C-alpha cells in the first residue's frame, strides 16, 4: 500500500516537473522570438521616416516620393508609398483631376495617414476602391497633423488640387488640444468671425508656455494614484492563451501616466462631466476652425465633412476599465462619449456633415472578438479598425460624392444651355424673316 502511494506521488511529481519544464521552454521560446524579431523591426523604417523634415509641402507633412517597408507595430513591416506631391498614394496627382473624376481629399493626423498600416488597408484607400467601382474616383491622403494647420494648408495649397469632397479627420484627444493651442493668442494663427478666414501671425507666447497647460484632473475625480506603467500580464503564454490584455491609452508627457486635462494623447480631460472652463475654451476654438473649413468649402465649391476618430476607451469597454484602473479615476466623473456628442451637436446646428464611426468600431469588436486597435495601449487603429471605419463611412461618402457629381453636371449643363438658347433664338429669328 505504502509503495503504491510512493509510486503515485513519484508519477505526479514527474508530471508536474515535466509540465513546468515544458511551460518554461515555451515561455523562453516566446521571449526569444520577441528578442529576435525586435532588432529586425527596429532596423526598418518607422512612421516618422515617411514625414517631411521641413514643414508643410504640396501634399501636407508627408515626404514626397517616399517608399519603403515601415514597422507595423506587430513585429513586422507594411508597405508605404507617398507620391511626388506628398500624398500617400501610389499614382502621382496632377493639380486638375481628369474630366469626370471624383476627387476626395482625406485630411487628418497619423490616423488618416495610416500609421503602421499597409498601403492597401487604410480606410481612405478602401473608400477609393469603393468609389472607383461606381465611376472614376481617387482619394488623396494628406497628413496635416492638426486641424488649424490643416486649414491653413488647404487654403494656401490644398485647394489647388480641386477636391470634390473634403474629409477632415478629428482625433478626439490631441486634435482638441492642438487646435486650442494653435489659436491661443498670441499663437501662430487667427480665425475670426464673420469670414472665418485663417491668417498666419507672428508666433508669440502660447498657452503651452503658461500655467493653464499644467491644469490637472480635479482631485475629486481621482480614486487613487496612477500606475507608473500600463498593467499587463508578465507571462507570454497567458497572452498566447487569452490574447493581449486590455491596456490604458498612454501619454506623451514622459514616463508614467498623465492626468493633465490637456494631455493630447489620452484625452481624459475632455471627457470630464461637467467639462472644465478650459475644455470649453478649446472646444470653442475647434468649432471656430470647423467654421473656417465650411467657409472655405462654400467659397471654393467642394463638399466638406468631419470624421470623428474616437479614443479606444470610448469603443472598447475593457480598454475603459483598464484606463480607469491605471489612472486611478472615479468613473462617475467621466463620459467617454461626451466629446463626440458635443461635436456632432455642433455640426448639426451648423449644417456640417459629421460621421462618427465609433458604433461601427464597437460592433466590429463585438462581432469578431478582436481589438480594432494596436496592442500595448496604442491609440491607433489596426487594419481591422481601418476596415470598420471604412464600412461606417462608405454610404455617407458615396452620397456626398454622388451629390457633388450631380451638381457639377448640372452646372456644366447650365453653362452649356445658354449657347443653345442663343442658337435657337437665332434660328427663330431667321424663320420669322
């Protein structure tokens, strides 16, 4: 009997030791793979290599003629090409589109540019393929970093490419902060009613150099100390078994996690309820910027639409829970959907077309079970996210393009009809004689 017990214990110990060794070897292999792949990724090009080093160019901030394999954030690379004009596009772009071509100008920051996403997988490229299946169409991708600088570029350079439709991507985080800073007197730009024309002025002491930029989330809205690093599992095997864990969106303000109201990466301050006065000021400046785009569209004769780019925690509930835990927030003080509702309401009042793909992104996450964003708390969409955004925009962009095409044909017909009436009048005059 005693021998049987010893035999069973020995067998159990053997199984445990063997399992531990197998798991240890598997964990080591996964970590080794990371170490082998990391130098290969680092040796390649990254997103910044596709940008100009000396400010705005003909197509925005993208480097003209750039082509290469760029890191994809997953240990591999993706193809990237900018044309000779500085649009992310394989074909070059003449200033005047061929007759009958619907030209969509897709402007925005790294989301629009397709940060670490392949040339064929950006939502703009997918829109182009969809439109081209119904008639001649092209979509030009312009990286303009933030909306105020984008308006200046569009007014001075972008309209020379004669867009039919103009899409402005707004990231609900850094674009609110950056627009507020760009128009902070005596900053670099002015947009004033009633004309809402943008003017470049001498740069002065902007808000980023004053105390307001250091305003933090109120203590009453904090439940504990923020984590220094995003929470994650330590074992790669668990990631392999259960997927990469949800992580809070990071911060650009050095190491750790930022609770600044105007943090341009996590955007938590603009989700406060009620919004602090500083947030109201920044939204007013962003609203003024959108009115500048509308005025320019009316003047130059193209359709204008806003596309909202939601934070990942406004789309994926597990990301919001991870953000609350990591930053030490009181959830009752925050409404992740508030910034989007505020901008949608403004656009509705002002008659500006506004697309919000948040519901489409959330539905894709629910349907597939896959994150629509890159891992590690990255704020950018992966290829799945770009496709979900495309699907959310497809019908609306088709409608805008169709409406503008019909208007152009009507105007062309109106311009042609007077000559026919003149000819008919001459004919009737000849008959009467």
